[in-house]
């Protein structure tokens, strides 16, 4: 499998977000459309959100799992 990806613009980039699946919060660093397939013949593309937590560690989640966290822009 070759590494394939493309950056995707998102309205919450560089904003504080929450991963609704885990409840974890952090700053949305990037949204990337990635080929996550382990097959050479069948590609499977998925938009992943890269979030940096307060500890500095980044984690990923499906982009559909993120929402704005607290503050003035605390709505979806």
C-alpha cells in the first residue's frame, strides 16, 4: 500500500474541539483524507481529524466525530 492522503479544509481548524466518541478535547490541527486500506487493489478513503491534546500528544478520530468545544463557539 502506498501512502496516499490529501489535506482537507475545515471550519474548526486551529480551534478547540471535542471528540464525541471518546470525550477527549484538544486543538484541531488538520483534517486529512487518507487511504486507510490495507489492500493494494481496493482503496478505502476516510477523512480523519488530527487533534492535539493539552499534553501535546495527537490523536485521530473520524471527522464526523468532532464538534466545537465550549467557549463562544461552543455549538456544532
